[in-house]
């Protein structure tokens, strides 16, 4: 198995300091909102105490009524105090529960918002390598699931476990007050039930974690398939996509059944335990009452408490299972997102100020995969405002040059310098602010055309955006759109043609006014007529800038200052178009091999120059 090269094992200083374990992750947000949580703990304790004391109030009422009947006293005057206690306990349940609920309404959405915001902020600092290895849809699903699961963990502890602790504690006190043996029996049952429920539920974590991972994977596969729905249509592969997805859906069903069958075994335990408690407490209480050691009210209280505890205890295993399922979701999401960042700024990173725009590669070694170097001891000097073309077959290292300049990846050895500053010593934000990039496949947001162009400079006015669109020859087709500059472009710009997306990317670069310009097949999606117009825009855009151009259409490089010819990660030739043709070397061979004006992806077996000589003979 290929080993991926790792370059760093730290957290980006600008990223939030998120813990990497579920417990610490949840505690981070519990500490952040400790005051409302503390108030809710008090309210829930009050609500649980009032609820479990209701059987005690009923006992008082029944004993008072029984005593009044035996001595001939007026029942209503005798039962006045117990009725007030019963009423106040019910009022307390309402006030405490709804006060806690009001805080929850305010706290819940804010908690989930903060978790999503910080997870997204942490995710932003991951490297290009990370995003190439993970589904975007799966990452988005994990952010949503983690935010929801952290909230559910806290609510389970606050509204389920904590009230249950109060209920068990108060019940033990009440039953010990009636009869020590009765209290001891309940205490033994509670201890055994809680411990066994916890152990069984904890063993379910493995299933819950696998189930959560399966759900995330299926979500990622669905998003991937939906994103490529046009491919499925063009290749008539809708049935194939459904069959392909079925395999993952079946895997999810398998994981779900494993989890749910284990849960079902736990429910068998909880129902049998509840039956034992009910029969045991009632039977034991009847025995004590028959011996005259318990009043009617105390018997009723014991029966009521057992019913209440059984109802709450039956849900304990389910709550444990849900709790560990939420923990599994957090473990899965945090484990995927809160990883060490590969590319981070140094503590003393400074802001890059590009004045000349000189770029230099010094003894650079770089590999995407361990043992498969792309560059070894690469040295390049690109002078200020020089226009450089990068040529070579696919995989020769051209795009890697741009990735290293942008610091999307970091070299394993050597350095990349801009105006003498190592790009690893400056902040990534300032580095990329100084560089305009027009990729082969422009990346657009599902936002308006105005917003997509303004992304190049957020403080640009509408007039400046329109001016940039005109320079990129995008203004005309934008005006023809249904809502003009306010038209939405669709996910990744699917509502636009390839050429239109390219022109929006060009307009964005014009608006950015960066000192360094990188072009990766910037005109590959354009027709010949549009390309002629775009070449004029590019000539304007390239003025007073350091420019690097990757192009398979070699004619677009003919007027550049220099052309670097790459072969197997090495620069084999360096010169302008005319000089390289005169060398009759690698570039001349590439020029002769062009089909329809484009360079083929792979090198042909023949190494002669028949085509070149044929062209020269007819000049």
C-alpha cells in the first residue's frame, strides 16, 4: 500500500483548539456555556425531586385520611396540609421544567451554531491533500452530525441521567424511611441495573461507531453521485449508479441490524429487570404491611415509587444506547475532522509583501507519495515580471510547480522563495492574496455572478465588478442571463458553459489585481473566436506581473519570455519559443507532435522530427 507523505503534525494557530476525543470535545462546550448549564442542572434537580416526591405526598394524604376516619375527624380539615404539599409539588414540576425548557430554547441553537462554526473553521485549515482524500458531502454530514450529537449528549446527561440520579436517590431515602430492608432491596436492584446497563450499552459503542461511519460513507457516495448526475446521464449509467449505491446501502443496513439486534438483547434485560423489581417490591411491601409494620399510605408510596422507577429505568438502557450512539457519532466526526494540519503557518509568520514578484525554487524535493518523487533537487529562477510557460506531458510536474508556489503542498526539502521570502515563513493568507490563479476547471460558488466575480476583491464596487467582466469578455453573456449579474450559477457553476466559467474566473483574477498570475490551461474551454478575445484580456492582465502559464496548446506560449520544458520532474530545456525550436530537442519534438494545436497527454514512441522538417520545408 502506498504511503502518503506527511509534512506536519500540528494544528494551525488560526484554527480553534478543538480536542480530539469525544469527552474532551463535549467538555469544551459545556465549559463555554457553564452558567446556563448550571442553572439547568438546578432546575432539573428541582423538577425531578418534585416528581419523585409525589408518591410521598399521596402517602401523606392517604395516611391522614385513614387516621381521620379512624378517630372521626373531619377529612377535609385534616388533609389540608398534604393537599397543599401535593399541589406545590405539581406546581414545582411545571415551573422547574418549563424554566429549564426556556433556557434550552435559547441555548440549543447557539450551541449547535458554535460547534458547526468551529468545526468548519478547523476544516478550512486542512491541506489540499486532505480534501483530495475525503468526500465533501461526507465532511459536511459529519459537521452536522457532530453538532447535533454533542447537543444530544448534553441533553441526555442533563434531562435523562441527572434527573434519574435524583429520582433514585430520593426514592432510596423515602423507602429507607419506611423500612430499611425495603430500601436496601431497592438500592441493590438500582446498583445492579445501572452497572449492567452501562456495561451492555458500552459494548454497543463498537456497533454504534461502525453504524455512524456507514451512514457518513453512504451520504458521501450519494452526494458524489448527485454531483456527477450528468455523467450518469451521458453514459446511460443510471442503473449502474443505483446498483453501485445499493452495495453501500446494503452495508449500512447490515451495520444497522447489527446495532439494533444488540439493542434488542439489552431491552430483554431491562424488561426482565423491571418485572423483577415490580414483583419484588410489591411482594416485599405486602409482606411488611401484612405484619403491621407499614401503613396503607406507605404501601401505596412503595408501589407508586416502584412504578415510577420502573418507567424511568426502562428508558435507562435506551438512553445509554442513544448516549453511546451520539458518542460514536462525535468520535467518528471528530476523528475525521480534528486531525493534525499538514500545512500550517509558523508562530512568527509574517505577511508577504510582493514588490518585484521574483520566484525561486532552491534544491526542492517533493513527493505526493513516499518513494515516488516528483522533483529532486529542482532549481528554478523566475525573474520579476517575467512571463514563463510550463510545458510537458501529463504528470511531468507542471501543476505541482503552481501548487508549491501557492503552498497547497509543502516540499520535503529545499525552499520556494518569493522576493527572497520562503513561502513557509509567511502567512498563507498573505501569500495567496498576492497571487491570482485561473485554473483549468474554475471553481464557482452557487451564488450570483456578481458575488462570484467580487470574490476576487470583496470591497470592489458594482462598477468595478462590471468593468472586470467587460475586460474578461463576460459582460455580454451575463446581460443575456435571466437576472443579469444577480443570476445564480448553480452548484459549481453548472448553469454556465465551460467557456463562461473560464471567463468568470478571468474576471475574478482581473478584479484581484495580484502581483503574480498563474494560468493553468486558462483558455482550454474556449472556442477559437472567444479565445482571440480572451488573449487580449490576458495581455492586459499580464502587464507588470510575474506570470506562469501551463498550456497544452503550445501556440499560446510562443510570445512568452521563456518556456520551461519538463520531463519526468526535470527541466530538460529552458528558452524562448524560437530558441527551443532551433535546439531541435524535446520542445521541438512536442511542437511537432501537436494534434489540432494541442499537445498529446503521453509521449509517442517515435523520436524523429519528420513532421517538423515537413513544416519547415513548406515555409
